C-alpha cells in the first residue's frame, strides 16, 4: 500500500488565500510547517508555523522534515520555473502532491491575447539576459519572469544594444493583486520607475532579424583569434555530432569554443566541456559563453588533452578539433562509454593518416570537406580554397 504524501506543494497568486482551491486550503491547514518566501507566507496568512526559505536558497530544510505534514508555497504553477521540480528530483512520487495555480505565463498571455503555445516563456529572475540572445528573432513573442524593476531596465537597455530598438515592453506588476498594473514603453525610450515586484515582462521582438536558428552561426558573432571551426564546416560538424536535449559534449582542442556553444544552444538543457590549453583562447571561450547565456552549462578546462580527461563528466558525444594525436585517440576511446558518438576533424596529412587507420579498425564514416569562397582577383573575382578537412564520424 502506498504511503500518504507528506509534502504538499501549493501554488498561490497575489489574489491570496481566498483564490486557492478547497484542496489547497485543506492541505495548508493540515501542515505542521509551511515553507515559502515572506511574501507567500503573508499572502496565505501563515504565522507561527511558517518558515522562510534560507539564503542562499536551499530545499534541504524541507527534506529534513520528511515524514511530517509539510507544505511549500510557490508562485502560480510550482513546476514552471518554480521549486516543484527541485523538490520532486529528491523525492519519490508517492511522497508529494502538487496543487498548482495559474502561472504568470498563463495570466500574461491571456492579458495580451496571445496563444501561449506560440510564446517563448523564460525565467530570467535567476538567469542572465543573454539567455535570450540565440532566441531573438523579429516577430517572436516572449514572456519573461523578472527579478525586479532594475532588471527590467537592464532588459530594455540590452535589447537596444542588440539591435531590437523597435521593441515595446509590456510590464506587468503584482498580477492578480488589487494593485496589479500594466504599463508599456519602447525600449529606446524606456524610463519606467517604481516597478513593483513580482514583475513579468511581455514583448514581441522588433528591430533587426536576429540570429539564424540553424547550426553554423556566422563566424563574426563569436570572439576569436581566428582559431575556430569555420561556419560551413561547423554546420556539418554539428550535424555529425547529432546533439540531443540533455546530452553532454566534450569539445577537445576547443579554440574559441564555437562547437561547444552551438551544441549548448541546440540541446537547450545539455552540458558541454571545452578543453583548451591556451589562456587567451580560454578567455574567448568564456566571452562567447557569456554572450550566448550558456555559461552555467559549460565547463572550461585548461589542459592539453589527453591530460585531465579522466575527471570529466561522462560524454554522449566527443568532438576533436585540434591537437589530434594517437595517444589522445587511445585515451579517449578507452574512457568513453559504448554508444558515445565521436567526430574528429583532421587537416594535416599526418592526422588524416591516423584517421584512415583508425576508421579501418573501428569502422564509422570518413568524409572529405572542401570549401572554397570568392576573393578579389585583380579587377575580378576567383575561388580561394580553404584547407580541406577529413572528418571521421564513429560510434563507440
């Protein structure tokens, strides 16, 4: 027989206790302890048995009371950019019940008259604004949870700096409360003050077109000393790596980190490790990760492979773009799991010979990539060929 859940995860809005369902109110009344922010505890009228979240934030105290009747208060839907997922990850499904309320995304989309399934919904209250960068395209709709009024002002400035100067921000304050307010302003004229928490922003991106949504972003958008997998080859390489949500990549000899960055954009929840031995290139990798808002999912390792590979998280895919040696291939092959995808790009005759030998033994596919581009040739133009690339794609 399944035990009764000891934890109730309750969504609450600014319309307070009266708007909760009967089931939510019953769970709250039966709880011996109630965790939440000071604002949530006040909205629900919780006094003696209330416990504010610790700083820095942690769910450990909730888990320490496992087995007792405990309730957690969260904004709206606790499983959409809320604490619900964090708690559920540490518990058996039989241990908790959730009582969601309408999320801020649902409420704002109804205020705007937008189909929610057509909107990009982001929690930026604890994430960098740059997380928007690879998603921004003219006409794309966004609803973003914001930390405070200062962050809204930074968003307006950042959108101007990235070329989306015609964008109008719709600022929603204290949704569902008696003091709910909606204001709007073009980002180029933004001067809004006294923005009340909690705050949510909606906008349609307008200005420049934005970045393409395919692999192989323009070389010019990355910080680099010139050592990078160029756009055309990068597009083919990403296709060969076959990124999937939640997977981990090793980018060996990362250069500017472009393969790792585009992997993270494609996988959304994936991870990547960029292994590079040169200090100046490490700086460019970090700069690119910051610009695209993926720093939290990228681990940068200063090593000359194959040194340091044993301590890395288990990969789903490995890309070798620089410094290829027989020792490196042997060590990588010995430490990666079965099913791991390996893609190697070789330029020199020596590295090509190594790949041909390994492909004969291990299998996989060899592909030769030759890219030419036009350059001025006197008063006319001619083709200039880049160094051809031999690419080996194999599954361990």
